[in-house]
């Protein structure tokens, strides 16, 4: 046996229905909010993520699946979708053909992390990105879509956390204040924080080391250093959220682990996932399109971890497979008639099966039960002679004869 690679997993029947439920709602919501699907390659040039995700991030420093291909090119299995979406937006001139582009994508991402519940090396994201719009209403609409996904899935006790990390004007002022406040304490922080103080001081807020927390708790908050336009923007986002009754909590520690964020950042946290409690996260990245060689266009989006959404689904999630019909054949005549009948049902758009390898009636009935069949049709010599089949409504435990040419209609009514 050659087992699957650590941190990757098969999604088996029984679980895949949950995935389909999540994917169905995700697509439906994206379309409802005016997003259109885009599919980009899983493999990209390494430099796209080095520049896009950011050299100072854990993702680029430690977690990328990067290798040299047979042509000598350095390529990376995408660790996130945002840089690919931005690349595609620039490469295909979408700023002209789709002004105010609202795009979504779903698919696998790869990060070489330490696997644990809710954290994998191959995982899947729903990613949405909105380009070229600055109004706080856009931030609020993106957050509304994220929140609607959580509530639509019936995930209980989730919490929306928001923050603003400022822009190229006010961020440096805040960073300086942060480093000034740290002062001599910098040497008392963990090695990671000392490194972050040089590469991206905001990320000190990501630190989980217990001994560092008293020092970090005393540091200044980005929202107290926002320039006037960032402060107005953030107030606008909150006003728009309040107007539609979305409840948020502001946290100065929500700086997010990627380098490109400006202004609004947000996450939705779940209660059932232990340490990996972020169901989704995102924010605005107003400098990224330009940084990757495009026009000076703004962007905002989020990505939800599909594995985490599936794990957080409530027991009551409506994931039951749709009703099915099963045709039980008695004798050789019955088998020939059943063969025609399943074809007829399928052509009419109804899910129908029979036992293709000849079996006794009892074995066929057992299989109908195992498949959680909604309707069983029994086709045998006697019934056929009368131009009928027997229809058993498995949910109600009732049975009746139905004219052969009325079977499709009768089954359709029950499925
Ligand atoms: P991120 O916070 O790195 O953001 O990931 C978003 C979500 O993906 C997380 O909240 C989590 O649910 C899921 N996730 C991340 N890593 C793993 C993993 N190893 N195993 C399972 N699930 C995971 C981004 O990726 C940004 N591109 C989001 C974004 C889009 N920002 C703007 N636009």
C-alpha cells in the first residue's frame, strides 16, 4: 500500500456530500452578489508569491512547495489565490474589459505547514476578490458575503472580527510608534518577533508566545494612528455593516499574516476548531495590483478554508443525498423490463438504479435499502402481464400498483 502524502486527504463518499453542500451554497452566494468565476493554474512562477504574498511572510519563508521544473524554471504550487487572481487581472487587461471586476475561484492550495485538525498541506479555499473599487460600501459588501456564507451554512457561534491597518501614508507613522514603544523590550521578545520588527513590525501582533504577551499588550494600536482618509474609510465600513445588522468586534491584533494588506482587515472565527479557528480571512490590498506590474487599482477580498467550513457544519446541515429510485426485477422477463425502465427514468432526469448482476429478490431489496432508496419499483411477470409495476414508497412504507406508462410521472412526484 502506498499511502497518501502527510497533510493531504481523500474526501470519501459520505463526506463529499458535505463538500458539495458547501460548494453549492458558496457558488450560489457568489453569483447572487455579482461575482463571476475565474479559474487560474495551480502552478505559478515562484516570484509571483515572493513579490505578491510577501518575502517576510511565513508562507514565503517556510511553507511554499517550490521546485525547479525540467525546463529550469522555479515554480510554486500556489499557497493562496490572491496573487494569481491579481496576475490574471493584469495579464488579461480585465481592468478595461471588466471595470469593477468581482471574481471568485475555488480550488486546492498548498502550504508546507505542520498538519493538525483544520490545518493541512493541501487544503481548499473559496477565494473572492473585488478590484478597482474604493468605497467603504465595497468592504462592507465583501464582509456581508463572507458572513452570509457562514450563516447560510448554519455554522453556530461564529464571530466577525475587523480592524484597519492603515495605508502607505499612515502605516510608517504607526510602525515607528510601535518600535518606539517597544524600545529596550525588543530584546525580551521571541526570535520571530525580533525578526518581524525588521521585516514587518505589525506582524508582532501575530505572536502567540505566552511570555511575549504582556509586552505586546502594552503596544499602540493601528487605529489610533490612521490618517484622516483611512479613519473616515474605516468608519464608513462600520456604518455600512451596522446598517444591515452585521455584528462585528474590533480587534487591534488582527493584522493578518500576509504583507499586502492596507486599511480593512477581517476574519470570521469559529468555536469548534480549536487552535485553527479562522474560518475565513481577508482584507483590502490597495497597492498590490501596481506592485505586481498593473495599473494603480485597489483590491479587496477574502478566502475561506473549505475544510474548516465542512468541519464546522452543524449536524442539522441539509446534506442528505437526493431521493433515488431502485428497480427490483423478478425473473428474466422482469430483468429485461427493468433494464428498459431504468433507462427511461434516467432519460427523464431521475436517478435510478437496478442490480446489474442477476440476484435474488431478497438481495435486490436489501441493496435498495442500503442505497437509502426513496422509491422501489418491482417488475415481474405477473405485473407485466397486467401492464403494471409495483411501486413501493419507502418513506411511508406503502405499496401500490402503477400502470407501466405512468411510472415516470409517479416516481417524479415522489423524488
Ligand atoms: P489566509 O488567512 O492565509 O488568507 O487563508 C484564508 C483561510 O484559508 C484561513 O482563514 C483558513 O480558513 C484557510 N487556511 C489557510 N491555511 C490553511 C491550511 N494549512 N489548512 C486548512 N485551511 C487553511 C489568504 O489566503 C488570503 N489570500 C485571503 C485574501 C483574499 N485576502 C484578500 N483576498
